[in-house]
C-alpha cells in the first residue's frame, strides 16, 4: 500500500501542530465554539449526542498492521476500548475528550494516518473494492487510481469549501463491490479493445433525503485524463450547486435538475479548459504510485491443500465459515478471508482494542501484514494461504470474529444511530441487535441465502438503507422513535445496476420491528422457488404479498 514520502509526512505533521494550537485557543477561550467548529471539522472531530466523535480516514479501506495497532491503542487510551468501522471504511471513536484530540492526531501521524477531510464540505475518503488486487474478476486494480485521486483531492484549494460533502468510489472489477452508483462521483475502470486503461465516469448518485442512482456521463475516458475530467465535474458542481438550501446542495440535485445529458454537456465544456493541462496524468506518475501496490511475495503453491481439504470434510462449522467468509483468490493456494464484525449482541461494525490487536497479529502471521476494511463494515485479510485457513478460523472464533454470516440477513449494515449521533431520529443499534437475536439460528439464516439488511437512524442514510434488500429508516413521530421499512433495494445487480427499495407502508414502533422482519422473511420463505435469493422472489411476486402479511393484524397508528 502507499507509503508517505517526506512531503506527505511534513504536511500531516504540520496539520497536527496547527490543530494543537487551535485546541489550546479553544480551551483557553480565545476561540468561540462557532469559530472553532470549522477548524475541528477539518480534522474529523464532531460533537455528538454525549461526547465528541473523532473520525479517522482509512484511504480505500487499506491498513498496515502497525496502523491497526495504533487504532487499537487510541481506542484503549482515549476512548472506551473500542472503535466503529463505518460504511466509508473509516473508523470512528465515540467517546473522545477535546483536550486529548491533538495527541490522538499526533499518534496517528506517527503511522501515516490522519482525520483530514473526514468531515466538512470537501472531498471525503475515497473508497475502493476490499478485494482489490486479488479478486478473480478484477480487470484493473483500483487502488493506484484511488490513491492518485486521494493525493489530488487532499487540500485541493478549489474544492475545500464545496456546496456539500463529496464522495468518490472507484471499481475495476466486473462485480461492483463498492456501490459506485450511489456516490457523488463514481469511476468504473476497464480496458478498451487495445488493452488500454479507460474509465466510465458516473455523477449524481447518492442516498439521503433524495436517493438517486448515478448516471454515466462519460464513457471510455483515457486514463491520462482522469484527474482533469473529475476536476471539470467538481468545477461545474462547485459553481452551480445549491448553497441556499442544505437539503438541495448535493450534486445529485444539480444533475437531476439539469438532466444527466445536460450536466455532461456542461462538464464537457468545462473540461476543454483543463484537458491536456498540468493535471494530465503521465505514465511516470502512474508508475510512481502503482509501485506501492505491487503484489506481495506469494509462494508458489498448489491450488489445493490436503490438510485444508481434510478440515473441510471433517469439520462442518469450519466448512460453513469457508462457504460464507472465504473468497476465491486469483493466486493459486491463497484465499481472501472476511472477518465478520457482526456477531450477535454486538453493534455492527464495532471492534475492541484487543480484537484489533489480534487482527493485526493475524495479518502479520498470515497476510503479509495488511488488512482491508469493507463498506459493509467488516475486516478482510486478503492474502491467506489455504493451508492456514483452519488455524486462522480457530483464532478468529476465540476473538468473536468468525461468525459465518457474510452476505446473510445478520450481516447487518448499521449507522451508530441515536445512541450516539446528534442528527439521528432513532436508534439503529438496538434494532440491529433485536433482529440478530430473533434470527440466532445460523443454519436457518444460512438457508435463507444472500439477503442484505441495512438500517439508518435518519435520512442521511449512513446505513445505506435505500439499497438494502430489507431497508429500515428511523423516523421521528411526535417525539417518539418509529421505523419505516422498505423492500427491494440492492447495491448492485450486475448489468441492471443498483436500485432503490420501496417503502411498504406506515412505520412501526421499535417493539414491533423483530416481528415485522420475521413476517417479511416468512413471506419470502412461503413464496420462494428453487432456492431463489430474496431479491429474486421479491421481483417475481412484488411488494403486495409482503405488505399484506406485515399489516394483516395491525392497525397502524402512524403514517
């Protein structure tokens, strides 16, 4: 992964010193809270419901083992012994003291990490495929390109005060594992008929109050022009995006108002002023960044391993874990392992300091010292020898990281919700735990097959509820917490792309939610044919049977 050079390190160290003085002035009363607010936000510090929350950037979800150990140390020394991995592959600490934040940033800088641009109206952490570089369906490794975009966008003077926050995702595989279409700007990498790298650029995606699937505005863009074209997109947005209305400030509103075709025309016109300019990429620059993402020193192994195959045959629990949590690797004899952060009874995405240190140790022992974070809020060891899988599984079991539920109903994506977030209308974590408790039979959940369940505590949709097969949104009804249920969303359906779920009807109280989800699942099971996925059954029978069963014996008190 990318290593800081002297310029990178100097920039981050200087930011720490600058911020340390800003905190000193705030604590002494030289700065008011209104004056301090934009300064702390530039470093990822939010005031939440009970305490400060500090958000730390994990670029395109890649971590070294020493970095994960530092995150564990910060959780232990400055928080309550845990951190929360978010859908932008960042980590958040929910119980932070203001006076300790400069020291936190100093510790992060010592391992080439920071909180820069994890908040505010700027270009946020850029995300990419958690299986980048190892996925068999990969066409282009997206990490060098995500890093190029990260370097270009960090402290970009023109885009440090956009109309609203701006999120970018990059994918280079046949399967979209990054949810590119629900980002402000998305990049699909491919090769043209001559084998040259090209990109399709999407704009105007996003969830929140007005969920919209992004549209392709440029196809087959030569790699040399990636930065100049993205800059043209941002310039058009920066100039014409709404600044008079917070709820209409995202780029998706501008693209929708103009139409994707007219927005693309404006971008094309702006691009003519930038094309072939100073930001045009050279092969030397791409090579400079790409060298940091060279494959590790893989052993030459047979694709099968006798001890591994024996364990598969003799240990049903291990075989179930392999089926759900282990993915095929492009190199013979290796596999990619997803460590589930969704055991029953734990807030989705949370990991303790001891768990993080254990994963760092496993990374050193089994995976060349590297860890990935997925936007589904799990951790990945991307390069594990098959012969080591059983030993890794036993260690993961001991730490609570071996729940075999990846891609299943209980692999819940959830925001922190009203337990922490001051923006939330309702709690997310108790609902997620209640659903996990109701569906605690892993054999039954496994038999249900692939099924995504996403929950957000407010319209900001940090839990991506719009694209869950089952999506839940917390809403405020006369000061009480209620939950709106949608069905049929999906992050990606191959050629059909991402799609948004439909609300089934009036909202439900927290106490009703486990029963509601159970009725949705019962409807699916009753109508399922030949092992269909939930989304396939939903497409075939429509929303009506689910709605009828859920509301059959209920007189809703709220719309």
